[in-house]
C-alpha cells in the first residue's frame, strides 16, 4: 500500500468541501435563471450533494458516487436543465473522479458538463489541487476546440440487475484502537432481512456482527455498525459482508472468508509509511485523540476536593446548640470521587450523569461523614484534536453536598466541628479541559460550580481524572 494512498483522502476531503461550498454559494444566482424549477427537487439534489460529502469524508468513494448520480437522476427527472445545482453536481463528480476514484475520462466528462450548463463555472480555491486544475483546464480546452463533450466511458459501470447487490466500501487504513464505523447500501432492489459483517484481527477467527438498518436521503436501504476498538488491535483487519434473506440464505456478499477485504492498521498520531521508492513519507496525523465522533458512550472517573460558602441553614449535627456560627467560607475535605457515564449526541455535545461521592472525616457520632448526589450535565465541547475545552449546565440532587466548619462553641462550653449542607437540589455549571492520550483515553481536569437549595450553600469542586470511550 503506497504512502500516497494514505495521504490522499485527507487532502481530497478539503477539495470536496470546496466543491459543495461552491454549489451552496451559487444557489441564489441560479434561482432567477431557473425560475419555475421544482423547489422540492432542488432541495433533494442539494441534500444528496451533502450526503456525498459525508461519504467522501469517510473515504467511501463509491457511496459518494452513488449519491451524486442519484442527484443527477432526480434533477433530470424534474427537468432542472441548467439549474446551478445540476452544474454543481457535475462539478462535484468531476472532483470525485479526479481525486478520489481516479478516473480521468469521467472527470473530464463531468467538468465539461458543468461548463456546458454553466460556462461561468470555475473550481474554487479550495479545489485548486494540481489534479483538478489540470483536468479542468483540459476539459475547457477540449470544449473550446471540439464544441461538445464526449460520451462518458461506461465500461466500468455495472449493468443493473433484477436482484440488487450490497456495496460496503471500507477505508484502506484505520488507527490502532479506534472504533471503526462501517456502512453498506443496496445498489438496486434487495430483499434482505439482515446484513452481517464478519471481521477478524490478524490471524484470529472471524467474528460476526449484525448491522443496524439506517435510512438514506434517497430512500434506498442502508446498514451500519461500529466495530469495537479491539477489532483494530492487530496489524491488519480482515472484513467481509453478507446479506441474508428471511430463510438465512446469502443473497449478496462483498468478499468472503477466503478473500476478505484488508484494512491496514497504524498507530495513532503521525506515522511514517514506506513509499514505493523505498523512502518514508509522513502521513497526516490525527493527534493522540482525534476529534470525537457522535453516537458513542464513554465512562469517566475523577477525584477532587472543594471549597465554598456555608449558608445560613447552619450546622447539622449540633443544630440549635452552637452559639457562635456565622455563614461564610468553608472547605469540603477530604474530597469526592466522580464516576460518570455519558453519550455524545453530536461531535460537540454530550449528555452525561456524574456521581458526586463525597467523604468527610467524621468528628463525632453526631456529624455526617459525607454525601451522595447525582448530577446531569449537558456539555459542549470545542473543536480540537488533542486538546478540547468543554462547559455546560448542571442539575441534580440526592443528599446534596456538605462543607465542614470547625472551632464552633456549644452552649455547654464544648468546642466542636460540624457540617453545613447544601441541597438536596443541586444546580450550577461545569467546565473543563480534555487532553487526549490515545484514541480511547483522555485526561480530564474540570471544575463544578454548585449551589444547593432549599438549604443554600455553594461549593467549587476541582476534579482530575480519566475518560475512556466505549
């Protein structure tokens, strides 16, 4: 496997983003020229272009091709003609064939179609790779000399069949210890009751996993699953896919146990991969912890301590017997453990439940030795590779939290220590810093600023711990 193949998908993702950006930017300009165009069809074409971008980001080039071709079919059926979305779709196909699938004939054809529909079409700066520049200029020159685009080369396009087939492209390279997402789509009618992926790491035995059904924008059936991190623990990952009917018979497959697809595994961060000429090329790294995806669970565990404001509710154990208590600052020793479970709703938004298991040294049989509370936290994460900041609101309850006050005097002349409670309802805010140690593990440093009600007190916790992606 050449180093060029590994580097190319990262670079090409930015090219396709530029293509889609051009398409969306140009939409207002095309509305006047295509007055009366079917707005529903235009919206579908735009959505399919966005779907193609998502497939491209995942290096699923054949699925991106399928979405863009479906967009052209919808546009042609709706007689969109030279609407800007049609030119943009052809332009996106040109970029896809030029930089992803590597089919120069198809790239030339679709660049010519984009120019035929919209002579003012020019690839944006984001698309200005040498490959795209060269093929686009060739397309323009050939149009100027010949005046019409040639017919596309369809020799590699499979003829439609009565029975559809599954298509399950996978990345050529995955990071060690990462959770690999896989997706299959049906290329035509397919009466499949289930789709299974079979996988093994290195020389182990194949394991199977049932893929869950998903819906795509064009209505065609699709299936997806996410392999666990241990699947990418070896040097290579072997995969094949089977679609079964209701009787359990295989009606379509991609690969087999004897001829599986192979995914190379590399360590996280930048890696050096041997090139064909014997040298080494640095592959664009994704950092020790790449930006989180959505749709997965995580666990966390922290330890910390706090300091706060002991409110007017006063001491608990010696309530009514203290002669000199004044509300004010007080610590929360020794500290608390903070186990947590969360789920990423989006790449930047996580919902979690955190326990606050507080321990206090008991100064007498009358004083509490801790408090247990549970906090719901909605956390927003900033963008980043290794380092990400996060913050959000907190709401919870339980025993609340407790602060310790010392040097109190009782009516009978004793000097005692006691606790002051905040809660049992707790509300406030959280903020912190996540530092990636690997694809699955992160170091966490955070603070919770909490207030209790109806017994009002406040505490600021400082916690440090770890987080692991499941």
